[in-house]
C-alpha cells in the first residue's frame, strides 16, 4: 500500500498562494501636494505675467481690467484654465493618476437632479444668512462681476464661465483631490471639515468664507454619497448659476 508521508493532508499538497495586497488608495498625499504645488506655481506665473504687462503699459493693463466689466469673463476663464493645467500636467502625466481617481465617473440621473435642486436651495439658504449678517450675497458676487454696465454677450459668457470652468477647477482641487485623500486617510468627518475650511478660506472676508465653507461641506458630502465628482460640479454650477441669474435680474 502506497501513501503520502506521515501527517500529510490534501491541504498540504495545494500550492501556497499569498493574499493579494490591498488596493492602493489614490489620490495619496504625494499626489495632493504635487498638484497643489503645481497650482501655486501656475498662479504665481500668472500673477508675474500680469505684473510685467502692467509695468510695460504703465498701469494701463490692470486699470482696463478693473474698469471694463466685459473683461471679467476673460479673467475668470483664463485663471481657471491656468489653475487646471497642473491637474493634467502634474496629476495625470507625472503622478500617473487616472481621471477615475479624481471621481470622474458617470453620475446617475437621480443624482443629477438632486444636485441641481440642492444647488439652488443652498444658494437661497446661504443668501438668507448673508442678508441676516448685513451683507447681501448679491453685493458679494458683484465684487467679481458688476453687470450694470455690461452687454448681454458679456453676461452670457460670464454665466457660462462660472457654471463650467470655475466649478470644474474648484471641485477637482478641493473635492477630487483634497477631500478624497483626507477622507481615505483620516475618515469622512475630518475630510469634510478640513476641505471645507480650506475651500472657504480662499473666498474673501469672514462672512463669505464661512458661508462658502458650509457650501464646501455640502459639496463634499454629495460627492461622497454619489461617488461621482460630476455631482458636486453640477451642484456647484447650480449654486453659481442661481446667484448670477439673481444679479442679472436685479440689474
């Protein structure tokens, strides 16, 4: 009678298979730092270019930008595209992120409609807070673009800019990169708090910063629940669009 070695079993004869490593969570800290650093460099280059142009023209360049509302759409669009360039050049090309890492997956139809509605409701609610604090949201928004002396063409272009490129850039930086990394590393609540405070801090005085931070919490939460950054982009676009329509009607 033949048989295997003493104490052997069928399990012993099976080849050993190591457990696969856990999937790498992207974006990671290096991804976030790299893209944000690229954004700061891009912003610095843009500012330097404006300073040079203003120096060469003896101050005419900046004065014309400030005095002509028709130039607002150009400032918004160029600034947003300059800041978006590190996302592709650094994040995608150098750090080898893929767009899915930043949340670019198709949203459901239900979440699209939710995002549009939430954006309009959020604008109304935050507008009431601004009004109660003695600073109407309309006055805050007209600091960037005052439509009083603008043409209809300029209004349409500005509306298109603040509902497309602006939400796209801000959502990629603050939700697709910063929030996603923080939430993956330290949990949802810390991710919501830090990303929202950072988002608000870049939006002017304390009233606007606080209101924008609250909006940042909503944007990040919607992104987390839906699983698609397109949802937060749509919500952000709806919020901005509601505000622009308000100031257009008022003028």
